[in-house]
C-alpha cells in the first residue's frame, strides 16, 4: 500500500480508516484551496457584520456563558478572545497521550475548514504547523464537562498559539513562547469569535474516542484469537460456530465472529477429534453472540463518531450566505457521551467472558491438571493470574458505569445540563488498559493448556501464534515469578501483529 505523504484538509470527509492512515504514515497536512476560500469568506462576512450592526452577537460582541448580556466594545474584541483562552485553560491531571493531542489538532483544523466558524486562515494554518512539526501542546485528562464542548482541554491545546502554555517538542517540555521563537513565528492575534471557535467543540471527546476505537479493535482481535486458543485448550466443540446457527439469528457481529473462529480453527486436529462432552460452558459456546455484540457496538460508535468529526461543533455558527449568526447547542457532547458509555459496557464484556474462560481452564476439567501444572499442591501454577484478571474485570465494571447519567450545573445556571462526555471518553482508556492485561492472562493460560493436548496439533494459524509466543514465554513446569511472565506476555502483545483474516468456508 502506497504511503499517504500529504492530505489536504477540507478536501474530503474524515473517516476512521483515513485517520488511521494519516497517523500510521506520518502524513503531512495542508489546507485545501476550497477550505481556504470558505474560511476567508466566513471571516470577511463576520468582520463586516460586526462593523455594520449594533445588535449583540453572542461570543462575538458579548461575554460568554452567563455573561452573555455584557457588551464588549469593538476595540476590546481581540482582548476578549485572548482572555477567554487564558481563563478557560483549566484542564488538570495527567498529560494525555501525544496521539490524542495530534488527533485534537487534526479534528479542530478539519472542523474550522468547513467555513462556519469565523476564524482566520492563519489561525487554522498555525494549527497545521503545530501538527506537521510535532509541536504538541500539553493537555491534561480532566476538566471538561462535555457541555460547551471541551472548553478546558481545548484552551490548553491552543494557549501556545498565542504564546502561552506549554508544549512537548523534540522530547523536551517547553513554553509556548519558546516553541514559537524556535520557528520564528509570531503569536496569533485572535480576532472576534476566534477564541470561542477554538474552545467550543467536541474535539477532546472525539479524539479520545478515536484512539479508544483504534486500541479497542486491536483488543477485539486479541480476544478472538486467544478465545480460539482457549477453546482448543479446553477441548471445546466447533458446532456453536457453524454458519447455520448464525444464519437463523443474523446479527452481523455474530456472523462475522463465527466465521473468524471457523477460519482460526480450520485444520485443527484437536477440534476435529471426537468429544465426550455434549456442550461447552457459555464462555466458550456463546463467543459468537458475546464477541459479536461487542463488534456491533463498536461499529455503531464508529458511525456516530464519523458524523461527529465531520460536523461543526463550535458556537455561535456563522452562515455567511444566509446573513445569520446563530447561537445553538452543537457543542453539546450528548450524542457521543452516550455511545462512549455504550462502548465501555461492550468492551468490558470481553474481559468478563475472557476471565470465565481462564477460570474454566484452571478447574482441572477435561483432562487438564488443576491450575494447569503437572504437580498441583506443590505448585500453585496458574491459580493467581485468574485472581488478577478477576480484579481487573471488577474494576472495569466500575468504569463501565455510564458517565452520561450525571450532570452538574455550571456557568451560574446557564449550562444547566452537561453531557460528561469527556469522562465517558477518557475512562475508555482505563477499560482498554485492563483488557490488555486480561488478554495477556488468557494467552498465558491458553498456551499452557495447549501443551497438555500434545501430541495433537491445533490449526496452522494457532500453532504459529503458539510457536511465536513460546519464544518469548516458556511452558511453566514449576512455579515461577508470574509477574515476570505477565510482563513478557504484555511485551509480546505490544510487538506482535495480530491480523485476522477470514477465509470462505
């Protein structure tokens, strides 16, 4: 596949696949001619509008939030916008992942390029300059209500544009002013509405959601693969994955999951051999239904996010061709807050069912030794990794509690119902972090169980993964420091390309 060297912002809609490509290829961003034209057209209209009318325009000639009745003189409009960025830069906590910062810059530049925000071309260009040169503002993970968008984190993101705040550049934390000086750039002189255009919007929520989707799809593939390995280790049955079972309950994720498992298990000696047991426990038998439902949820989230990242979410919205500046609520995070909570619940279930498979493997059933060691009693074997998995599954149940159920009144009652979408988005990373550990624990147990099925072989796909894994983590004969093996398994997962392709039956 050819590398995408350059992408023109405003030339097309952003999609999940396109964003993944841009991140993977280190693509440079430029403004399309059409975007430049639309941005200029909107800015020129807004300048003319503020000169010709005495009617208050929210956020342009007035204060913000509950201060919307305070009139601002024309001489102070730029100062108003700069003060807004400074006063709202209240994100706190832990600096967010640099990939999320890059995503925020990309998404905000794309939103502003649509020509309904009243910004200057040079402001959007500076955002792209930061992106292309890896000048990444320091933004923290807490402080947004997802109400008027992501006010606090977006303020921190754009402080360096005006020579304030901090950035990471070339591995060093620097002041915004120092970063500008390195490149010989002057601070952006914000014009009317610009600070509000930068700070209103859902780019913090959306960027966190996209990063969670990227990591989430990877972990879905892990659990499919390791679930198939566990099924082999448990001497499970193939019948629940038959095409006909899925055809009579045709949820797309279920159909796709069953097909994946048939591909993963094709050619296995273990799956083909005669079974003494008639049924498997739900954690094995219902994998198509559970894993499939998670995939359907992820696809729904992807579709909602696609709409969101290609929308104008600042306020007020400027319609130059209709001679309107309209104050509305497009910054409200409810549409994505709800689906992020849905995604958290769905992803949690992957850990829930995985831990149950691990538990089945260590019970001493179907010819496997108790705790998957040859001398249980003298050795505790794989007893305690299941404890660790259970602990993280329980923690994920806390994180799965919907943040969007909550609301706290802000801005002196003006913002009286907030989405808490930022909290819904950021806790996805905590859920996924736990899932990585749970997946590693399932892989450890599944590989150990497969060793007790020798000399029978699994499928070529699973045998290859097993062989690669055993180069990093050996069979456990006697008790070892399990922490070391979990770390080695995590390193294996971080560096192993899990690409699952289905073949036609």
